[in-house]
């Protein structure tokens, strides 16, 4: 075996060891009193009844990733259909990002300094209360449990109301004031973003809401995403009735 072959083989083995060592496991749990169709990019999708979980393994180095819940979905035997909130390409297996409004758990693994970056984002609006927390390697400082459990749907301003959720103003008005499309520093908090921030202080309320909304954990940390975690508000009766009628 040549030196180059030995070097490449050793490098490949090291890379595989690094990836297997630092891959993250996400435990996605539905604690809502209704069905949630969990979605992940990357990862696909899964129907979760109350109390069910979905374990998702994500390779080290994954970035621009997100997990969210879809509500009031109707899929046929081939996995095709639509959801009232969070719909992604009309399929049970998501191959893209969801349609607002949807509460997002966003993350990027093993980035600068071998840190994981993660957040809860309301930039695409809100549909389901959520918890996003480390289950290993964290618990304090910038590596901590994040919660967004306020009654945002029930208190949503009339301009932002949507069936099954509450839109972010960017989705409704599509202007730089709310979307920050003109680049860094081109926008700031608004009365709409403060509505979200007051209720979920550690969540992104508009696209450049970074300082109080981005958190980090050491690479190799595992995570949990819970829909409707303990402490979430009471849910609209019609959502529970829709589940019973399925």
C-alpha cells in the first residue's frame, strides 16, 4: 500500500470516526392533545400521536437545519396531502421547508469552534408551543433549554391571524421593515416583533434578532424538541375535537 493510499485511508477513517462521534440525536416528542405531523429538514416527516416520539440522527456539520410541527393534515395512502400549518411540498415526507405560520427549532452542528448553534424562531410565525433543549453536554449558560409556550395563537394581532396559527409580519407585509431584505442593520424591532418577543423572550422575533436569540452547545450534544411542553396554554377545543374525529 502506497504512502498516499495509507494517508487517504487514515484520513477517511478519522473523518468517519469524527462524524460518528459528533453526530447528534434529536428526540422529537408530541405532548399536544392532538396529532402533530412532525417535520424535519433534513429528516423528512412523521405522524406523531400524543405521547409518541421520533428519534432523528443528524450528521456532524449539518447546517441550516430545522424541525417543526404540522397541524390538521390529511394524507392519502401514498403520503400525499396537505396541512393547515407547516405544510411542506404536500407530502408526509418533507423535502423542503414548511409554509408559514410554523414555530421553528433551528440548528447548525459543529460550526465555528466546534459549537452547535440553535434557536427557536418565530420569523415564520407560530403554530405550536415548543421546547428545544440539550439532553447532554449542556444545561447552563448559552447551552440551555429554550421555551416558547405563550398563547400566541389566542392573542395574535388581527392583522397577523391565520387559520391554525399566527403569522410573522414579514409573511404578511413582505417589506424591509419586517423582513430585513436590505441587509444587516436595515431593520429593527417593531410593535409586531415586540408582541412575539414579550411572550417568548429567547426566541427570534424578527430576522436580525440575534443577540438574545442564538444559543450554543458543545459539538456532540444531543437535543430534545417537544411540541406543547409542560406549561403550555390550554388549546382550542376545535383542535382536540378534530383529533377525535380522525
